């Protein structure tokens, strides 16, 4: 995005045309960020925004040299590929059946694990130690499940490990 933005400052376009292209590029960036932050899987409107950049460049045929136009189209291709990769990361999740299996296992685990511990220890056991081991194991399993859930949504700004999308805007604050 930044490279395409720099094109607006180095081309032979009028100030009005440069501003128009700058607005189109900011819209592409903002819609990309917006798309990644919400759960919507539709990407057609983002494709339409990228198409506006392509159409703009083609409409300025005499004002932009062929060499510069080819370079811009290469960067535009790279941009589109990067957006597709981000979209793939955004929509592909852990299969629901695997998540359901993990959740069921977390809930039934103490009912299977506690009697097994008691059986293996024998009749003379420390009740507090058995409960501590079961609760600790359950806490670890729930924590791992929550970590996996947070890692699946790296763009939602709800975890400490999320990708800060505002750092990748054309005009950073």
C-alpha cells in the first residue's frame, strides 16, 4: 500500500488526480482493516475497491509512462495477493468438530480422571491433593483451549497477542 501511495507523489498527475488516487488507496486500506476486524467472510467489496485503483491507472493512459504503469500493476498484484493471504488467515479456523471434541473432553475429564487417581493411590489418600491435581489439570486444559481460541482471531484486538492493524495504515498516527 505504501509503495502505491508513493506513486501518487512521483507521477505526472495533477494535484486533484493525486488526491483522488490517495483517497482510493486509503479506502482500500481502511476496508482491508475493517474486513479483518469483523467476522464477515465476504471480500467482494474489497475487490471492487482494488479494481478502482486499476481503472484509475488505465484511465490516465497518456499521463503515466508504460514502464511506471507496469511497475504499479506489479505492486497492485502484490497487494491483491497479500490481501488474499490475509483473508485466508482470517476465515480459516479450527474445524468445529475438533473444537467441540476438546470442549466435551474438558468437561468430562474430571469425572474420568478423579476416580482413576483415587483407584491408583488406594484407600488412604489425601483428598486435598486429589482435588488439587484435578483442578490444576482442568485449569490448564481450559487455559489451553482459551489460548487456541484467541489465536484463531489475530485481528480482533481482543487479546494481548493480536496483530495491531493500525500500525499498517498508509497514514499512521
